[in-house]
């Protein structure tokens, strides 16, 4: 089959292949598209290879990666192809050590409207997970370097890879990362989440201690991590912190309860809407607003607000959820 030449036509052809994954020609066509000159075409082909679990196309993925490492900022702007190739190799369980080691160390500076930007942070993060999943002997050493990467996305990738590593060094390294601090609240939040995932019993008190921080972003990161853990002990910590808390902590606790997505946390928030002073009830409505598209939660909140006097809750409900439905 003759392949289309224009990038747009190639992308459309790949979409058609996705619709017919079992067709005899799909595997052969994907192999050809992995050899395409366009990085966006190769990126889409690599993603499809991963989705269809075509392990036998691993050599073509590796060859495409090395091809785009030649003059990478020109051949693969934004690291689109290299990143999807690494993700595909990782998803396929490939022991592609050379690719993953090259990817985790790759920095790709590209021009922007301001100073040059590094577009390879996602590639480094994906490569980190690849090294971990293939149990590479140097994975932890590479992750230590990535923990102090200049880019937020790369550091988040390092934290997530550590959480997946199942290595004895994971908890000490994550604790050290938290204690050393990070300019990004997202990195700190991921570190809290990872600690509660890999060592919940020993990490609960450690993470909860950051609810008393003077840094509002850090307080929110800790509260959300506790909520996302969904552990009864973590929910209890949040409930106990709410009573008498200052506004920053109070709002963070309510957000943590909202993201928990467990009945006990929802009931706590509903009880505040029903009986708390208006200001606190309004804060609970705001926390629940992330579920504005959930008919059950929306209806419960509307019903509770309808039973109360005063205008603050009605104004908050309309601002956060939209006008009550008839």
C-alpha cells in the first residue's frame, strides 16, 4: 500500500488504522509510519503501537528514537516523537536500557518568544519510568539526579518513578525531597502522595505535620495528598484539623475532603452545608463545586441550601454550581 506523503494525510491514515486494529495490514503499516520523517506522525504511530500492544515493533521504535536523536531540536521539535516512543517502549515492557538512559539524560533547548526552553522534561520523566519498570540496576541513581532537575515535570516524573520502584531507598529519598523543599507546590504534592502510597503507616504523621506550615501552598498540597490517599486515618486527621482552624487551613482541609471521594468525607462536607455558620457552609459548597456535573451531589447541595435562611449560601451556590435547576 502506498503511504500518503502529507503529514495531515498520514495522521488521518493512522486514525483509520486505529479503527481497524486487527486488519492484516495494520502491523505492517504501523512499522512503515514509524520510519516517517514527520515527528508528529511517528509520535501518533508509537502511541498506537502501545495501545495495540505490538511488542514485535520494538526494533522499529528503537530505530526511530535514535533517528530523532540526530539533530533532535530540528528533527523532533518539542520532543514529541521521542517522548511517545519511550512511553510506548515502557508500556510494552521493553528492556530498552540504551534508549531510557539516553532519554533520562537528554536536554533539548529550543527557541521561544523569550529565553530558550527545555522541551525534554516529559521525555526524561517517561524514561525514568522505563528504567524502573525494567529494573535497571542504575535506576535509583538516575532518579536521584532527576529529583533535582531544573524542570518541574521532570522532578514530578522522578517522584512518580520512585513510588513505582519498590526499592528500599524510596521512602528515605522522598522524605529527603520533602525536607529539602521544592519551589513547585506540585512537586511537593506528588512527594506527599508518593509517601502515603508506598509507606502509609509511617508517612501519615509526617505528611500531616505540614498542615501546620506557614506556607499556604504547602498546607494545601499536604491536605490534598491526605484526601487522595482515601485512608480512614487520613480523613480523620483532616476532620480533626478543621475545627477551629484559620481560613487557609480550613479551606485546604475542605479541598482535601472533597478530593477524597469517599462517603465519610462527602457526608462531612454535606453536614457543614446543612448546619455550619454561613461562611463555613459557603466554603464547603466551594469545595464541592468540583462535582457540579454530578447530579446526585448537585441535588443534595441544592436541597440543603434551600432549607437554610440567608443569601450568602444561595449566592455561593449559584456562583459555584450555576442557577439551581427546576
